[in-house]
C-alpha cells in the first residue's frame, strides 16, 4: 500500500495541481493527504474528482491559511475518528488485507503560541486502540540539530513537542530516502533555511507488520515542502553482484596454480564496485612524532605484518578477499602487494592499474561535484526545467530538453 502526504502550500496554483497529478500518476497512492490547501471545500472536491479519487473529506481553511484534505480510492474503507484544522485521525481497512490499521494525518501548528495547546491535547492520542499505527504529515517540528540547516541555533526546549509525543506513545521514526530536508524557505545565500518538518512515525505493531516500511522525500515542486511517499512494502533494490573469495578454495591445489598466473590477482581485485555510499569525514589529529613515523619509507616486513594481522576469516574488504587469501598465497602475491604499497607511499600516486577504476567512476563531464552546488540541486534544476516547458503555452521561441544519461544505464555492460 502507498500513501501520499504533502503540504502543498496552496492547491489552487497551476504548477501545484500539475505536480500533484504527476505524483498520483507515478506512484498510484491509495490515500492522499494534503495540508495547507487554502481552498474552499467545493474547489478541493473538484480537484479530487479530476484526480480520480471517488472519496474524500476536507477541513476548510481559516481565512487564507490552512485547510486539510484526505482522499482515498475503492481499495480502502476509511472511518474518521476526529478531524480539526491540525489533525485528521482515521481507522482504515484495506480490502485486500481484510485487517484494520490506524493513520493520524498531521498538520502541526506553525506558530509557537498554538503549539503547547495542540500537543497537550493529543499527548495520549494512542488511547486504547490496539492497532498498527502511523502518524504522518507536516509536524512543523524537528527532532535533532542535524535536521536543520541555517537560521537560529537549535533549541531543545522549543522543539520538545514531537519528541515527547513519540516517547509517550512509543513511536519510532520511519526511515527515509531522498534529500535530508523536507522544507526550505528558498532564500538565496546566507538567508537559506532548510528543515526536516515532514515525516512519518509508527508504533511497534506497524513495524512488525511492515518491517521494510520507508518514506521517499520527493523533490520540492510546486511547494516549499517535499511530498512524502509512504511505501509499506518497497521493492527490493538489487545492486551489482560483488566478487567474494571463498576461504575453502585455499585447500584446492589448483587454486595455487590459478593465483600464480600473471595478472589474475589484479583482475580479481580491481573489478567494478558499488561506491554509492561515501565515507564519513575524517578529522586529522596527528602529532609531529606520529607524522615523522608515518613518513618513513615502508618495508616489506611492515606490509607482511599488516597482511598477517588481518583476521583470516573476517568479512572481506571492498576487493572481496578475506585475510586468509593474502596469508595463504603471500609467497605468490607479496611482490605485487609490497610493490604497489611502496610505490604509493613514495610517489603519492595510485598505480595506473588501480587508477583506471577511479577515472571510470568520476567522469570529467559530471555535474554532481560542483563548487557551491549540492547534489540535490541537480534534481531541482531538472524538475524546474521540465515544469517550465510543460507550462509554456505561448511565445515564438521553441525549446527542447533531452535526457542524456545512457552512459549510466550501460556502464556495467561488458
């Protein structure tokens, strides 16, 4: 089952309605929750029908702000427990499963003078209902300092409401994919503020039923908030199959002959790898004595000691080899390992056979690593460009956009 939750920041704008229709077409959600619709109920119902949702409820906006909408299709039966300008609490039955779940749809008060009263009123929202439970939406709260960038420093006293609510009701934050922040003021330069205000939290019963539950932070288009796509059973993503050396191979006498062939070791250890997860930053804390010791030329004995200090059957490194491989075949590969290590320490350069992999991984034409630009900015630029083309209905100049990423699609084909 798939749910869409989005603070659309005004549902009446053409770009927002277009973005919503694209999200529904792409993800086929069973349920759609919208906050800050800023439209009268009849207008929201008209948009709901155009998006092919037969059922829905609305909460009218207060003056020119607020407004909630909850839509659903024929696959579910929705019972509304309560609704207000900040919350729609529901029990939902999925016809395919035949069981009930509880979902509370949030739009937390953005103004601090209303926060205390709202969060106090729902402190014990769990009550006596013993069901899998999801709380989703724009909480207008964040949990930790790293969930905010820019603006005033994080104050734990002011941002305690969501954390206390989760502790009281034994709720757990749902893992997310995509960009880290879900809201931005989109100001240029030092005035930029980004916060993770939107999320989903669940109880243990939900996790027991759907342990792979995750939420996708879709790019911000048509609003200053990310749409959230909740997937209870996300598809399993298979990565490239890595080479793994089996320790039992060392007992086979033919294994020595294979390893002794010229170039076999380098071919096996320098194959394609999945480098999607970057290593964390390492802060240099080295004294002068330590630095002098490290700058001394390395010896063959040091390289051998390092190889034989590895656990023989511990998990293999990125090259796929266990420690027992280096220890068992040291008399065959010692010159290659020692020579490569010595060359690197003496010249400060990676050998050509290894450097080929690095060059192929970082293209000279890439745009992921540009000074002053974050990776997620590329997504925003691409989406904004295509939205501009979709909304362009007049003018003498014709424009064209091409998606040219075929090298990524075929870079593993041999």
